[in-house]
């Protein structure tokens, strides 16, 4: 029993010791569309973001400024509000969405003529690679010192972006799918949870798999918006006149 406890302690310690961490550059999306839209205000449906991450309840969200009855609010407002997210994946997702809208979908600027509302329709993160975990257990993590992963985190989600004109009429709705995985490994991977059965949303592997899944879904959405940009631009400009 004592030996088993020692082995498990060693495995958990090495998983937490990890390796790579999430960097600021990871939250800077690329691939701007060719036909950018006029400036839009990025809004998020915060309830959908929290629902996608079971540990993500915000503290005092009912009292946040800018929160309408629909649960939609400005991305900048929620990130600037003194509110703690239990699950850091929510903040990562909101930062990515706001930057996609401001930098890669629209021309930017302070004068907006509509809005882009982000929703997470479905989202799930799982720990996989149990064969690696079992092998780590029986070999006292020795192969892990030479690069064998402990396990990997996989995030699968569906994201929606709704384009609204200056009268808050919906003029476009686009969905994108993302699925990415990130390994938990020494040297070349990211840190995992204290136990592979638990996902807090704050460990590196869970955050990175989510970040990359969001980027994949947004790339899918940007392709669709780019193709529809001439019509969207006409309707946005017409609303302003």
C-alpha cells in the first residue's frame, strides 16, 4: 500500500511539474479575413460560456454592468469587471473572441455600427490516453522522462457568431466547429490536473486544448463571414443611413 501511494505521488508530482505553460502570444489569433466588415462591438452570451465550462461560474455576474436580460454583454466590460472566473478557459475564450472581432473580422475603430455576438453552443473537454497513464503507473514514470506523454486533454466545441445591425436586427449567423488536443508530458507537453479524472480548467493542457479549439472554430466562422462580407457590409451601411 505504501509503495502504491509513493508511485502515485511521483506520477502526480511529475504531471504537475509539467513543462510548457500558456503564453500571452497563445491568446493572439491570426488569419484576418480579406473583406473586413465595418467596426462592430464584440458581445458575448456569458451564460453559454459558463455552461460550456462546468466550473466557470462568475462571482456576482447578475450585478455586472452592461448585462441585459438576454445575458449578452460587452466582452471588454466583462474582462474589465472585478469578477473572478473559477475556470480560466472562460476568460481565454472571451479574450480570443474579442480579438478576433476587433482585429481579424472588422476594421476596428471607436465608432461601431452593429455588433458581433459570440455564443458557445456546445463544449466538452475530456482526458484521454489512459494507456499512457497506465504505462506511466507501472513503469514509475521512467519512460516519461524520455518524452512519453502521461495523457492528453481533448476539447470539442461548437461556436456561433451572430452579426447584428445598428437596430439589433440579426443579419447573419455563423457556426464553427473546433476539436483539438494537448498532451500532458514532461519537457514538450503541458501540465495536467492532480488527477486525470479532474479538470479544473486552470491546468495548462486543458487551457491549450480549449484555446486551439476556439481558434479552429473561429477560422471556420471567418471563412463563412468573408464569403458573405459584401452583403453584410451593405446591410450594415444601410442601417446607419
